[in-house]
């Protein structure tokens, strides 16, 4: 039995019609039809007649000349129709609901826990994102981590980068920057050995560092991942703070995979949190968002994380962070906690899902199947839409608006 719950404060809103761009008929075909359509010719002429007695004929224009020699009016007609259709396309495009980043709007997608070489719905979610992106055009995509299953990358040449990212997210709308954070699987928290996806068994160098430098960007310029960084959008509209939450989970420090090169035990999670706090406090943006792999609270199968509740939540609270986006739990969730102003969004449904829920504490919405999240930030509000494979691209299965 499927678990699906949407609380009353959320609502479902129609997104509009897919592929809303109207392509005007070419002027060439219009001219051709007109040339051979004597009966309709007079009607159109009466509608679009212009006085052009001083018009200078050229060799190009003779191609459009009719038997009655009314060249100028016909050329003007073609131009008028073209202008009319282009204008119509613009009006219809707007009325059908196309949304894109602009002077006062930032649009982006959030997807997590995806890298499975296209299997278990990863390709389906990628297509869903591309389809939604036709009418809701993202400026960038955020990955909430666990980018490459099961154990991250073996090297910067690892073919998993192509098989799980480059070749999968090939849709037009997804050819934008991807801002990623690391998840525990990117460190090597898998069920297999250290080098199981290194066919040669000679060049294995498993490390989360492979995702952080410029090497992957050379293979695909969309890719951007650092341990901790800040991106600012919309000239003060929204600042997004990206953090690496795995080192903050203290049980990971004793794991074997936590000791891989560049791993958990080589970092100071306290220093990273201090830097995050400084950056958030100094931000003057209207909207402050934080992105990390682990959710402090969740109704998913991983459960609440006491380390993050103790160390991260006070920073979110003091910094008046509007929303925190994460993955790790393979589902879609929206939580509003009575003791926090920061709203929690979990978007970890980029591939393998269907793990159920432990409960529904503080839940506004929770859904255990594959999908992703689309966000529109404006000065007065921030709209968050959840899309699923079941619901399709034409409308979200859940929408909430933060003020
Ligand atoms: Zn994870």
C-alpha cells in the first residue's frame, strides 16, 4: 500500500501546457500559399493593403510578385503576418505559464540520490526534469548528494561520471550549471569493497576529492562541487549556502570508508560550521537557503539526525535561514517544525525509492516514490513544487509557497 500524504496547507496548482513555445509558420510557406491562392488573395489584400507606389523593386522581391503586380502589398502582407505570429507566440507563451529566471525571479531544480547509471527510475526522473523544464526553465540544478552510487568515484576519469551524469541528464533544460554537495555514498559508504567498480583493479583511488576539483568540469562544464561554498543569485534576491554534512555525522568518523583519502577524518567539521555561520550572518540577501545532504529531521527511514539537530540547527535558526534542502532519505518531504522558522525540504528521490516512512511528525507532505523539486524565488515569496513520475510533468503533486 502506498504512503502518500499531503497536508491541507499545500495545494496543487496547474503548471500550464507543456512545450508552450509556438513556432510561427515560415514566411516562405506563407508567400508560396499566397502566390497560388488567388481566391483568398483578395481577402488578405483587403486586410493588409498598404500604399507602396514608391517602393523600389529588387530581384529578391520579384520572387513574390503576383500576376496583378501588387508586389509591395504582398511583401508587406508577409511581413505583417510574420510580426503578428511572433507577437501571438509571445503572448501565448506567457499565458500558457512559461516561467524562467529574470530580473526578479530565480528558478532552479533540486534532485538528490540519483547516480545509478540510469537504473531504478533515474532515467525517468531525468526525463521528467527535462519535460518540466520546457515550461519552467531552471537557471541551475542543485544536487543534494549521493551523486555516484554505490561508493563515489574511483578517479577523475571514472566512467561512472558519464554513465550516471553526463549521459543521463541530456535534456535541453538541464544544460545549465549543476551545483552539487557530497553525500555519504560519495565518500564510499557502499555495500561493496573499496574498488569494486574499477575494472582494472590497478588504478583505484577512491576519494570524494575526485568530485571537487576542475577535472570533472573539463569532462562536462555543468559540473560544480565543493565541500562548502556560497552562490548568490538575482542581485541580492537569494543566497544559497552549500555544505558537506557527512563530516558532521559523528558515527561516520569510525567507519572504514571515512578514512579514505580526503575523507571524513581529514576534515574539521567544527571549522566548516563556523565558516557557514559567518557566511550566513553576513548575507544581506532577501532569501537565505542552505543545501546539505543529510536532513536534521525526517520521517524517512534514516530518522532524525541528532548530530545535525545539535550542531547545524542552531546556525540555521540564528541566521534566519528560510529553507534547508537535503536528500539522503530517498523520498520527497516538506516539514514545518514548531520550534524552527527554517522549513525543511527533502528531495532525495532521483532514482531508487519506495522505502516508506516511520511516521509523519511535523510533516506537511511526504511521498516515497521517485521525483524532484522545482523552486521559484521572488522577492515576496518562494514557491516549491514537487514533481513525481506518477504525477507527470504537467502539474506538481504538491505545492507550497513560503512568504
Ligand atoms: Zn546518503
